[in-house]
């Protein structure tokens, strides 16, 4: 699966995820924990719920890399 700019996503990658909320949008640094057919599973972004992950669209994700 590929992110917004075409980088390959893998489990364990740190990503910047843009999510929409009622009052606007947030950019969050999180980690990929798995995949479904069309979505990326990321570390849970909310404090409630029974799933240990949240779902994110790959078009809202960018792999976070720091060049040295």
C-alpha cells in the first residue's frame, strides 16, 4: 500500500496522518500497526473504544523520515 506521495507503507513505519474533525483537521504523528484491503491500521487515536487501532485512508498518510 502506498501513501499520498507514493512511498510504500510498511508495518512499524512512523507516519503523519491528517484526520478530519468537527472543527477542522489535525496532523498527527503515529505508527502503522497493520492493513485492511483499503485502509491503514494506526495506533489508536482515541481514548475510547474496544479496538487497539484506528483506521486511516492511505491518501491521508505520509511516511515520516528525517534525512541526516
